[in-house]
């Protein structure tokens, strides 16, 4: 990871805590392994014949076994004390790394850009449902106007012209949004061309009627035009009812694959930062002292985050 030494102070503090927790856990596990050997050695000295064995032998065995078991209990208690530390740092460090990498790493920005483009595509598809509703409504309006036209009277004919103008405007707006959707899909494809498998590509952009289709309606008989408009309405309503959900569901694999690319990069950076922290941020210290310090850091950091959350909530409420 670039500029490992220039990490923010809070991220350094969290990495230092993780490094100390790692060293504590390693030491405790090694001590448990060694203690298990001692326990087996003590168990091997258990006097035969139970209560018939000499009292001195029984007492010596029980004293030795109790000492081993007490030590084991202490080691396991210390390991248990590290569990809340792990639970605290596990989400905090990735969050800090994300904030750091998003402003300093071109590679991370690249992977994040793919994720953001997929999110934008999903948002555009969902928002496009409104155009489907408008298209169905306006196609029905033209069909009604045509069906209500008795002939050459000027009034109904104007209604048909107005309805056709509204439908044309909706078709044009639909085409523009489809173009935006297509551009976003192209950006995702360009960014992820060498990263994503074919099975994780975005689904094809939906196709809708165009302006040429609207113009052709005037060349059709009323019956044929109404049939075309009915088909258009049905397609638009089906898209709103099922198509949007289907497209978003199909894009889920793309979204997941993009998030995994970003996560893999972050995890690699985290591992590099871990190694750096173990090499440069820690030193030999008393184990109980370190655990106490970790617990204090955990409490102080959690309280600070809680205060920040309350402060941000008040700021949000005041801005509404």
C-alpha cells in the first residue's frame, strides 16, 4: 500500500491496537500449548489406587494439577478479553482504510468507480420505471383519442393531435434516459473489461418504441393504430411491473462482483498495513498492561463514535 507511513492518526491507533491484540493472542495460545504439555505431564503423575495412595502423593498431585488448571483458566480468560477488541476493530479498520484509500489510491478509486457506476445504473433503471408509466398512460390516451374520432370533425381530431404530441414528447424523453442508461452501462463495461467474468456483466438495456414508430401510427388504419398502441401500453406496463425488478436482480451479480474487487484490494492493503504495524507500531510489554490499554482504547473510541453519531444526528435534524 502506498504511503503506509502517512496513514491518519486514528487509523494508526486502530492498527496498533490490532497488532497488540495479535501479539497477545499469539503469546496466549503458545502459552496454552505449552501448558497442555505440562498438564499431561502432571496427569501422568497421578498416583495409582486412588484413595489408597499415600496422602502426600495425592496432595502433591492435586496441588500440581490445580496450579496448571488455574493457569489455564487465567490464559483462557485473557483470550476471552480479546474477543470484544476483535469485534470492535473488525469493522472500524476497513472503514478507516476505505476513507484513506478513496482519497489516496488510484487503484482503489478505480475499483470504487466501477461499484459507483453499477449503483448509478441500478438507480437509473429504477427511476426509468416512471417513464414506463408515462408511456403506458400516453399510449392509452392516443388509443382513446383515435377510438373516439368520428371522422372529420375538428374537435376530436385536435384531441388526437394533442395526444400524439404528448406521446411523442414522452418517447423522446424515454430515448434520452435510455441513452443515459446505455452510457452508464458502457462505462461499467469499459472499466471492468479486464476484471469481471462474462457471467457478471450488466443485462442489456431495455428497448422501447421510438419517434419513427409514433410517425408511422398516422399511416395506419385506426384499428391497426389502436392495436399498436395497445401493444405499446402492455409492454410498458409489463416493464414497470416486472422488467425493472428483473433488471435489478440480474445486475446483482455484477454489483457483487464489483464490490468483491474493491474488497479484495482493501483486504490486500489491510494485510500490508497489519505487517507494517507489527513491525513498527508495537514493542515488548506486559501482557496484562496491554490488554488493559486495549480495553481503555476500545471504550474511549466507542464513546467518541457515539458522540459523533449524536452530533451528526442533531446536525441532520437541524438541516431538515
